[in-house]
C-alpha cells in the first residue's frame, strides 16, 4: 500500500497535471482505505477527462494496479460496490460516449483498459459483491455498459462477449446465477441476465452452462 501512495504524487507531478483535483500525499496516520478511495477517484477522473490519450492510458494502467493493491486493505462489500457503481461503470460509460473517442488507436486503448479493469474487479470480488442488496442492480448496469462498448470497436465486439461468458460461468459455479434468482421486488434476475447477455452476443444463452 505504501508503494501506491508514493507513486501517485510523483506520477501526477511528473505529468504536470494538478488541475483535476488529485489528493495531496497522505499524512501519517490517515485512513488508508480513504486514501485508496481518493486515488481511485482521481485516476478515474484522469482516465476519462485528460485530453492527451497517452496520459489517459497511463492513468488507466495505474487504475488497474491500484485496484489490485486495494485487496490488501480488506475492504468490505459496500466499499467494493461503490467502486464499481460510482467509479468503474461510469468511467466506461464516459469513455464510450466520449466525442471523437475512437478516432485514434490510443483512445481505443483507454476504453479497452477500462473494460478490462471493470470485468476483472467484478470477478475478483464477486464473493463480497453478491452480499450487497444492490448487487443485482450493479450487475445489470454493468452488462448494459459492456453491451454498449461492443458496438464501438471490432476488438471489443470479440473480447467483451468472452469476458461476459466467463462472468456468467463463475456466477453459476458460485451459486449466484440460478433459475430462481430474484431481487427483493421479485424480479426474475435469471431471465434479466440472459436477456442482457444476448444483447452482447447471441451465443450467450443458458446452454453455455452445460456445454
């Protein structure tokens, strides 16, 4: 964790970019989870708002690394849910709707990195996330934004369905994705999941669970 809070100030200083509100270097004794959260927010902001694609890509790589480092903090389900709902999903949404976001290869790379981070974070912390009362809403929102990303680049049209297939298989293995899965209002989440999944790829049907 110490490495993370050291590289962020030096990295942002080397880029000469402080206008996006990067957190100051943490003071001794400052809550590490809060410091980590500030880092995530800053990197998401930089990844989506910075005009230079090379800098955005660098921020997206550091975001992925920071997420991995977050595992050391033993964060709870609520904290990881907030990272997905308020940071990573909005980041992907912002990038895929960004004006002229697809005019150069460097811009596509930012989106690809963000999608990769979103998918891996969901899988890595699924055991915690599934405990949240808002889990199903986060899951369906994530499927929606991933579906939108598929139409933006041929490479994503190939990679995203594979990512989603992996998520579906893991969720089924963990006993989350079952035919009787419903939310607190009685919504059939099994049907909702496959409906959204097939918008990503017609091949994503319940048959993949028995193949």
